[in-house]
C-alpha cells in the first residue's frame, strides 16, 4: 500500500518538475539568443544578468487594451511635442480616447500649461507608440534602438486607421515574440546604463532615450512585476 501511495505522489511531482525545467530552458535559450545578437553588433554583455520571466509566468495583454494604450501614448506625445492644449483635447475627441489615459497622463492632458520637463518626458512616448504598433502587427519590425522612430509615419498610420480601424487591423504578436524583444531590450539597456555609469557614450550607436522607452513599453507588454503603466520600472 505504501509503495502504491508513493508512486502516485511521485507521479504528481514529475509534471511540476518538468514545467520548471522547461521554463528554465526557455529563459536560458532566450538569453543566449539575445547575447549572441548583441555580441554580433559589438554591444557589451554581462553573463550574470538574469533571464526574464518565461511565457507561462508573463502577462498576455488584451488586444483592445494595447490599442487603447497606443492611442493614449500618441496623444500625450503630440501634446508633449507641441504644447498645444487645444489640439490635445481635439485629439481626445477625435479618437474617443477620454478613458484611455493613466492618472499621470490625464493630469498632463488636463493641464493647459505643463512644465517643459513634462512636455519633454511625454514627447518621448512616440517611441512607446512605435513599440505598440509593432506588437499589434501594424509595423513589421523594431530594428535596432539606435535612432528615433518615424513620427510622421506613425501619425499617418493613426490618422488613417483611427481607433476603430486600428482595432480591426490589430493582431497581437505571439507572446514568444514579445518576450524575445523584452529580453533583448533588457540587455541593450544594461549596456547603455553601464556606459553612462562609466561616463561613456552608449555603445554601438545606441540611443539611450530610445532604449529606455522601448524597455518601458515592452516591460508593460509582458506584465513585468505586475506594474501599472505609470509605475513601470526598467531594472538592469
């Protein structure tokens, strides 16, 4: 009887052990691919930087939620760039976006005269729009984070599609692709931060602002630490 109970107990343990092993293998393989790419570009890497969460522990965002985040980021970026409060309010109406903003974004959009620093910070959100459009399958690839995104192209895409059109076209990429991109940018960001700490320029032509914004957006997409958008951290 005892042997039979032990056998049944052991059978229950095996799938758990297998799942843990598969998750570890997945993370290590993803890390290895990222490191190989960075090394091919001449970007410094560090072996003991951890793996990111496996697919089984990541968050799969709702496509509608990603579309709304895309629109919100675009609108705050436009106001950040132009400082035009009336235009920002018009865009909210045009895209029916009143409910898309986080508390911090809403405070910015409600402020008719935001600070120069706030405007600069929000103008950088164009890079988040670029990442979201890629994640939604609208843009074909992310390329390298060594130059700012094509803002006129983003504006044309959103103007032509609108919120409803974007929703119809959107097809959120497989979680594996989102995690691959998140792992890669994590390691790009480590290289950029490491260079800054040494008083050096980012390696291999990386744009540190672009790297940071992509890291921020991708961490949200995979649900890093279950953080809300306003509270995302870009740990390296």
